[in-house]
């Protein structure tokens, strides 16, 4: 998009002061940090442009954006905060960038024998058939995945193996480790927990869309928030959804895994 065209989009009071700053401020949720993908993408963008990207990590990226600390935000698509931010005019329409993943968490002895499986429904069915302990991680997105698997596996009787004690996050992982059982969580928080506690648990990855959660970019609206580098934010967003960058995302590997932990998602945009 031409500089003049962007300037014409800005309110007159903002356009008069607009001078194309060379720094783009990205505020992102923690989930995009696994393995260094974001660092790699930022480095490529900076090499190909004259921009510098300042990255800040926050569990409240839209609060940061409203306070004037961001030009562009990364978060999971469809969350209430992102919907409200866009619907109230603080941000432009989200663009899908990539998906991060949910994983199964398995004990070292793998009593249900799912380590080598590629189908998560079959894995869940075997856990049920062997009545191996499965500890529910009571986070909304995880409950949805597990409930979908339970239905797909034929709604097996939960008595004796399916354990719902209302535990969330680290507490659910600790319970799984204590019982030699299974669970599910996001890969990034699981890896962060393992750095701290090194529980006797392993991450089991599935290349299945049910386990993928789209992360989108939202460019902050300078008509609502002062000081936004609109040109730079749009340049970064355009770079991220380009086929070359999507291929880079697809090729990225975490040092601990031989399969993708991020999946391209820009095909969900209006291309």
C-alpha cells in the first residue's frame, strides 16, 4: 500500500504528525515463542525491510494495545478480548498467521500404547479401552478438544479411568505424573513447565486440525489509539501472510521434535 494512501486513511490530526517511524511494536501472547519461530520470522522481516521490530510478551495484549503500547497484536483467533477490540474499532480485521498446537501428555511407560499412533481418536480410544488414567485439564480449549475426542471415539464409559477433579494447567500435569496417566495441554506451556519441574511426562504431537489453534494478527487502529505505526504494522502483517513466509513457518522445526509445531494458516484469509 502506498504511503500516500495510508496517510489518507488517517484522521487529519494524526496524518499531520505522521512520519513513517521505522520501529514496529508487536505485542504477542506467550504461545508463539516455542522454539524460536518468532525470532526467526522477525529476523527475516528486518533483513528484507528497513524496519526494526520490538517484541513484547503479554497475557493481556489488547490491554497493552489500548494503552498505546502496540502497533500490531498476536493472539488466538476468536477470543472475547480480540472480538471486542475489533468490534469497538480499536483494531483492523484479524489476519490468520499460523496455528500452534495442543498435545497429548503421556507417561514414560505409555500403558495404552499410543506413542506410535498418528490418529488422536484411536489414541483416546485405546486409553479408554485399557482404562489408563486420563486427567482432564479444565481449560476451556482443552475441554473442547477432549470432549470432541470422546465423542469421536464412540463415547466410551468414563468410569474408573477418566478423572475430572477440576484441575488446570500445572496442577493437572502434576496429577498425571503422580498417577502415571495421560492428559492434554498446549505445547508451549507444557514445555515451560517442564523447564521448571521436569515431570515424568512426554509430549505426544498429532498432525490433526483438531489440535491446531489459529493465531491471528490485529493491526491497531490509529484513529482510536495515538502513536500507532500503521505503515509498519501493515508491512509486517503483509510479510507474515505472504506464501514465502507461510512456507518458512511450515518448514520450521523445534529442536526437540521432528514434525511441525506451527502450521501455516494464511489460507484462511480472503486471498
